[in-house]
C-alpha cells in the first residue's frame, strides 16, 4: 500500500504548497521536496514520526511551522537556497539532528545553542551574509565554530567593529569624504590615495574602520585582498565628470561609456567580491555641475537596469537547465541550486537614499544626510551593539579584544602561523590549544585587523598582522615612487618574504 512508502521524491516540480496527502504516509523516512516553489510549510510534520531525511532546498521558505520541532527522528535537514531571513529557532528542538544545510539564505545571526548539540556533525551555511559567527569562521567547519562560540561565551571575542568600504573611480572624492566624516567638514585633498588607507571612526558609539580604496585601475587587482563580506560599501561617483558626458536622452555612446567606467565597472566588481553587500551610492562635486539630482536619478536607473539584466540572464539559464534532458541528473540539480542561490543573493542597493554631497571647504551640504544613511544601515542590520551582544551571549560580560590583539601585534608585517599561535597561547589567558586560536584569527581577518589566506596553500602558513603595511608593500610593488609611498615603519623590506 502507498501508506507504507518510506522514500518519496517529488522534487524538481513546480509545487507551491506541500500536498497534505504526504502526512498520511506514516512510514515515511526520506522526503525530497527540493527545487519547487514552496513558500510555506503546513503544520503536520509532527505526524511523520519516522522521518529521518528531509530535503527542501531551492524553494521560497521564510520560516518553519511551530510543530516542526516535534520531528525527533530527523537526522538530515536541507534548507539551502531558500529565503530565510532569520534562523528558524524551532530547529533547536531537533536534538537528534546530525546534518544541517542552510546555505544560500539571508541569515545574519546563528544562535550559539545550535552548536551545543554534540550530535550535529555536518553543518553548511556558506552563502549567507553571516555576521555572527563570522562567515570566515563558519566556512572552516564545526570544530572552528564551536571553538569560536566557546571563546565568545567566555567574553574573549567582542563584535563591535564594522567596516565601511569606500570604492569608486579615481578622483571621485573618496578620500575627501572619509576626511569629512572624521573632521566634520569637506575639503579637497591635495594628493590622491595610493593603494588603500584605513581610518578609525566612531559614530553613535559604534566603532568602524573606514577603508579608502584607490580608484586607479593600477591598484584594482589588490582590492580583493582586503575586501571581505559584512561591510557597508560606499560607491562614490564624481557627478561633474559623469555630467560632462551626459546627454538628456541618456542614450548616447559617450554617456554609456561614462556609466560603464564610473559606475557599471564598480557594480560588477562589488557583486563579484562582496555578494549580498549593501551599497550606498554617493554623488560628489555637486557644486560643480548643474542638474545633479537628475544625474543621480539617471545613475540609479541604470544601476537597477544593470542588475535586473543580470538577474534575467540567470533566470534564463535556470529555466534552460530545468528543461534539459541528460543523464547527469544530480549534477544538473546541483548546478540549478547554485544558480538559484546566486540569483537570490543580489546586491542590496539603497535606491531610495542616494546621497549628494559638496566637495569644497567649508560647505557641508549632504554630509549630515550621509551620516544619517550610515546610521540607518546600522539599524537595518540590527547593529544596536549592546542588544546584539546580549542576544548572542546573554549574561556574559564582554571583554575588549583590542588588548589581546595588541599582545600579538609586532612591528613586523608578517608572522608564521605556528609561531603566532604559540605566542598567543603563551600570552593570552584562556587560549590553551591551536584550535582555539584559529577561529579568532579568522574573526580578525573578517574585521580586516589581520590578513590570513588559509585557503591558499602558498599563504596559509603566514598571517599579515599589520594590513596597512601590506598595503604599503603593494604600493611599492606597483608604484615607481618608492621613496614617497613606503612608510618608515615598514622597516627592512628585504626581510619580508611574500
């Protein structure tokens, strides 16, 4: 009889809801619902007492039903490539869960209690805009996640520093805007940025690091070394330069070329380097051009068209694969899931809040609105830091990580990982084995405090503990003005091996 079925696969269809008849299959152990269009799961899963394996990836789920936690036989759960904005806490009730796949959603915070389940052996969450634990830690696997959680609960790790990346073409005004945030007024910087500059900044009790990236294409290939996820990206556009090529029709070749160079190129770059990034678009030099508001509207329209075009291309590829007939069904399914994940994770451009700022001292037009936009982003991302830390580690007193970071900081640019780990274990109370140190290094990497490419074989044995010095080395390598760009603090560069 059908009611005795133990394995049911109705994936790769166009179901929008789960057929209620499934809950009559009391002997069901394996259920595959992946690659459908299901937006909500009904109650009733508690009826499937023997269900061990549930695959419901590549759908449109935003949450799980309240009775889902009663599936106590469940060992394998795949929720990858859905639309989960928050981690479904009902999963915490699944005490027998051994494998959990929630990749390619929009989850930002994972509850630490999840990793207290010792039965959980396989966990995947890549493709989420995770802030806690940092995605760099999560991608290293459960052992690193658990070490990180233990350190966080003890107060050894504190999440109170955010990164703001200033990107855009040369001469857009990135350095001027950075200085305006710090000093409270605008002025024209006499020299253009070489490589990358870092600036500490505090706004509304939130500590940030402003990363000012040089816009010259000469330095473009060094950017990916320093760009990590979880940052706010400020895309800065010189409206004076953009307007000099602008035609009222918005369709002439010169205007298109201007958009490609000043905007489109950077949108592609950000989409590649920082998936899920929040982008705040800022137009500068408004005092030097007429119709700046119209120019900005044209830019925002073109950005939307560019991203919509890419989205449609992805959708066509997905449709073509879904209709294909071949022998490699599993390979095709995986490819479809990857494309759907990519389609779901779009750049979050703040279309409603483009900022226009003046570029000449002592004017501050647009600067207050720019600060407000950053504050709004903090609120949108849930960065009320006091509440953020309390939710992650209730009842724990957080200790500043800066002291411990200072203990491992040295004048040298680079340290051997093994030597650095030994030093940390010797100097930092509570750090007793290498497995405790690695997640902290990944956390510091996510903040830009250190640079550690542990996934690259030739670099995994080295940690750059002073990123600004690494930036200076890049400046030396790609600039002919060595005496002007290399700072004295670097010391003897011949002693540094890269």
